C-alpha cells in the first residue's frame, strides 16, 4: 500500500510519487503479495507486476504515460471480464454510466493503456488518469480528484480468478471509475468529494469512507433519477 507519510501543505508530487513508493530496498520486489493472493505463486505474474509498478514509481505528473507490458493471457482475461460484466451493467447500471461506456468505446479484446483512456476521458470532462503502483491514502486520492486527476493502477488481476481481485486493478479503475469520468456531470461529482468531504478532515478520514462506501459502489437508476 502506498501512503502519504508527511503532513503539511499540499504537494502535487505526492499525488503520483508518495515518499514510500521510492523507499525500496535494492533487490526487493516493489510489489508484495499476500500468500493468499491468487498470483502469489506465479513468478511471471509477480515479475510483470513489479515491472508495471516501476512505471508508476518513475512517473512524473504531466508526462506521457508509458505503456504497461501486458501478456496475451492478460489481454484475453480483460475480454473474459468484459463479457461477464455486460449483462450485469445492462441490468443494474444507470443510463448515464451506459452512455459513458459507449462514448469512450473501450477495446474488448485487449487491456486499454491509460494513455488512450485519458485521451478519451479528457476530451469529455477534462479529467486525466495518472499511474500509481497501488493504493494511496484517501486524502491524496480525493485531493487529486479535485484537481481533475484520477490515480489509477495499471496491473490486472491474476487469470486464475477472473471475477475476483483483492486489490483495485485496471479493470476496477477503468471500467469502475474512468468510465464515469467521461460524463461531465459525474466527473464533477468526483471533484466535489474533496471540496465537500475531504476538507472536513485533515487526513480525509471522513471523505474516504464517503467515497469508497458510496460513490465506489456504483450508480443505479431509481425512478426518474439517474443516480
């Protein structure tokens, strides 16, 4: 987990490169998986996770986003998940989410790179995506939203558990979050989480549960309402 360790005035660099993301021991993997993680015993998967994490560690805000090296198996996994989500979205997602999903037209048979998702989202709402190696503190995450930046992981879950991930992966980030940022109205809602919630706590403690327990649960049509 990546965290912001130094309190004080807001530093934009902390959004993308928290201090702990750079405090690694030489030779030690950047990504530490729990023994019960589906990919724990897969050496190739863990090596690729470390390579992708390194992209985020070296990234600087505003730079072009380097492409993540996905395998053929991972691209196929993306397609499997997309096919599984289609009927769920058709049944439960609100019209505005479905319209946004259609607008950004995500590829079905390969994992989209964050750079191409950013290009489509930014054209609709001004939001952009920037890579992080893993979870960031609620304060950092919410404050980046207020600046029109969505911090996103790039790795994908392990192929042995296509419909489960113990951590936010690129499927969660892109389909679960970035799609909504293609809607100017929903994008503005994301910005307001910091303005209305994050500022009420010096550490975003109040705003974090509000976002992750409410917004992250998804949008559902109810009567004449879109949310």
